C-alpha cells in the first residue's frame, strides 16, 4: 500500500473558535502525524498511534518542528488577472475599464489562457493554497484551460467562465444564449470530473443584461449542485449604477435574489456596504459574503465589517479571499494580516485562532466542501500545508519570544508569506518542499 506518513506539529480546527483561549475548538498534537492512503487522510493524531496504523512500507515525510495544517482555501480569485496586479491609481469601475478588461481580452487566444492557467495554479500552490474559487475570462477556452490544468494536478477547485453581455468591450462579451450554452457545456464536461466543481459566474449585475441574469438564474435552478459566484456591494459608484440599471429591485442584493441567484451555494465577493436589510436577506438565504481585504484596501473600496457580520443575530456566512488581481498578494497569510488591520481600523480584533480557522475549515464550510477539504479529518482529501514560523531571519528572531500556539500563528500571519510555506500536498502528493 502506498501509505504516506506526514509527521509534524499537527493542527486542525474542529469548529469555529469562540475566543483566543478556546482550546476545545481545535486538535493540536505537538508530536503528531497524518496518515495518507490513496490521496485521502486515514488517520490524524498523536504520532505513535497514527504510525501504528501505517502499512509496513510506509513512506515518511518528517516535517518536525514545522506545523502541519489543512491547505489554505481562497474563496475568490481571478485567474486572468495575474498581469493586472499592481495597476496604479484607480477605483473599481475605472480599474476594470482601464486595466482589467483589456487584459482579459487577451484570453481570446486559447494558448495564452493555457499558459496563464498553468502559471496561476503553480503560483497559488507555492503559497500554500490548495483550493480556489476562481473566475476565468468570458472565453469558454479559458475555463477549459483552467479545469484541464486543475484536473492534471488533482486539485479540488471551483471555477467558472465569466458571463457578461454589456458594459464591457466587444471582445469581452457573450450573449444570454451563448453564455448559457457555454456554461451548460462546461458543467457537463467538468462539474464532478475528478475533484472539479463548477461555479455559474455572472461577473456582476452591471455587466449582465436582465436577459442574461435570467439565464444565469435558470442555470442555477437546473444545476443546484453548482456554486454561483459574483460581485456585490464593493464600491459606491458601482452600487449607484446597479440601482439605476435595476430600478425595480429593492437594493443591490435584491437584484441577485430576484433572479434566483441568492442561495447557500452563492459566493458574493466584497459585500462591503450592505444595508441591514441586505445583510438579513443574505443571512436568511445562507449566501456567503467574501471578505477580500487586500483588494478592498488597494482599490479604496472600504472596510468589510467582519465582526458585525459574524456577531449579528442573523449571522452571515463569511469566507476570505485574495481577489487577485484587485488583491495584491496570492498569500492567504498576507490576506489574513490585512484582514486583521481592516478589523483593527473598526476598533475590533481578529484573534489568530479565528484567522486560521477561517483560512481552512471556515472557508471550506463557506464553500460547502468541509466534508472533503479544510480539515485533517479522516475521510477527507489530503490537501495539506506545512508552515515554518522561522522561515526568514526576521521571523526566526521574533519566534524567540513566542510562547504559545496562538502567538506562533499570529507571527505566521503577520510576517509570513510563501517563504513560510515549507511544503504543500495535493491529495497526498507533494507539490512543494
Ligand atoms: N467587480 C466586477 N468584476 C470585478 C473584478 O474583476 N474585480 C473586482 N475586485 N471587482 C469586480
Ligand atoms: Zn473579484
């Protein structure tokens, strides 16, 4: 049997922590191990006990003294925006028109799409992210390229071809019918193939006509197992324009609700400026608000009120994400560092246990994939990241003052990036380290 025993300081969350002292919210083994068989986790816990369950010809990957965690999950990222990151000086709508749409137009060239899809997955893996919810371009071939590369790596990824039929350059639009047909064909080819999952992806209400929104709603109704992903309430000018385009809707959130696009598999990037009514509607429908801190800061969009959404009586499901290329880093560690600062600017603190829960199990729950990813529980796929809190001289020096696990996690989040990612496994196969 091709068993693999991954040894190290094992950390996996059992539920959302209730505070920085909530020891019962996670499993932590100082001398721990994860046993992998056929790409799945078969045992996790104290090393001696787990090793006893391994076959005689077990291979051992000894990562002591590093931390062994579930791979990171990025709940919102744009594959065609690798060459958009670091575009200067614009807020959302100008940024889309001046930088993003011209760049995405290049994906009419299928070969370009294949090259970027490959580089994209290599880059996220290098940063310890083993699952993304990704936007491709409007071109069907860009989604095919993404899924081919993802499937070849045996990654669990969620992705979709963007649908957009107005307010975008001619080379970057589909039609309600072609968007529907292409999406349908992609779902048939890829949803559930290996570890691939499809997300129906109307870009946002501004770039879809009501006819296309209706088609997107029809797709969601016909494919309830698929995710829906889009953008919501990111920027004030975007909100005003949306309300002008959809005068019958109560507000921006209601636009999606009216077309049957607000449900428990729906992922809404940003959600910065939601009214109480909108937050209630999101909570009641089980929609997911995706917090993209580096992007929200970079584009000057606003401060996502994580604590308000999590503490209200009608609690929102929340995920976190890079939103590259509005976001400025592929690293989920850098992302949670910026999340901490965004929350600090609103007079609150995000504790490190909550951060690492969010990056792993929290995002998996928000994406409805916690039965497969986001934990080290037996039966789930062996997507694993190994973290070194002394990866750089500055980190190693700071670590001399670290006394607790929470302090170590906070150090990793505050100073860490891809250099702190010592190893990465996808379904038990080493892809880094
Ligand atoms: N709203 C619609 N499209 C986009 C996009 O590509 N990035 C961001 N940040 N917001 C959007
Ligand atoms: Zn986005």
